[in-house]
C-alpha cells in the first residue's frame, strides 16, 4: 500500500520522518487520527478491488510513528518496505524490509537489499539497463517471503549500518553533483 496520491506538505521543524530522505511528507506531523483516516481510506479502496496489501511504503519514504500506529490500527499490514539497515528488522511494533537504494547496485553487497524503482518515470534506456543488471544479479534475488522471515529486533548492527549510510549517501550526492557540473561544462552525460 502506498496511499493514493502524492500530496505533500512540509514537515514541521519540530517533527522528523523515521527515514529522513526529504523534508516533505503526506504523513509526518499530522495527528494520528488524520493519519488513520488516510490509511483507512486507502485500505478500503484496496478492499473494494479484492486486494489486501501486506506491505506498506509511504510516498517519499516519509512517515512517522503515528503512521505506524495508523497502519497497525486500520490494516493487517505488519511490514514496511523502507528503512536503512543491512537486514530486515522489527522496530516500533512493526517489521521493516529495508529499502536502501533507488536503483539496483552494480555489485552484489552483503545483506538483504531492496530497490525502489519507478518504471512509470523511466525511459526505455533506463528500463533496459535495469533489466540487464537484474539478469546479472539473478542468482542473488530472493522472494520477499524468504526475506520476511522472523526479523530480529533493531539493534547495534542496524544502528551502525544507518550511521555509515547517511554520511556516505551525502558524500556520494555531493560527488555526483560536482561531476555533473563538470560534465555539463564539457557537454558529456553522467548517469
């Protein structure tokens, strides 16, 4: 379940998303009752189509503990596909299947990695590149059910992973920005 629109509001300065990618959200900062209403409405739309979602991913990766409370109260969903770790884990009364990257890595990394893709915004070249990478990694791909066994509680190794992830992500973004600036000056394309 991913809600039904992407109408974001600015996250209030006194609030924070559990996965702090952006400063905008459909959920963060809203009262729990408002979040419950949104979640219940989405669940009803799925139910009307005979679908019972088992996993949730908030638009923009942006949710808070109120969103989790709403999910637990209004749905049978007990998994979120989001978060930063090297493995699935349990935290705040719900299970997490981490989602660490917006595209399939070029190399196989240890742990359980999930990828969030948006095929509706990809051109044919990007889709073809994704399929090629997926074919190369085929023997490492597992079914979600296998990854979603009994996850351990969020612990030290998860905190260490997240503690390294955010600074490295920031460093990579700055490096890509510099490279794109140089590429624009030289009229070459960086992917």
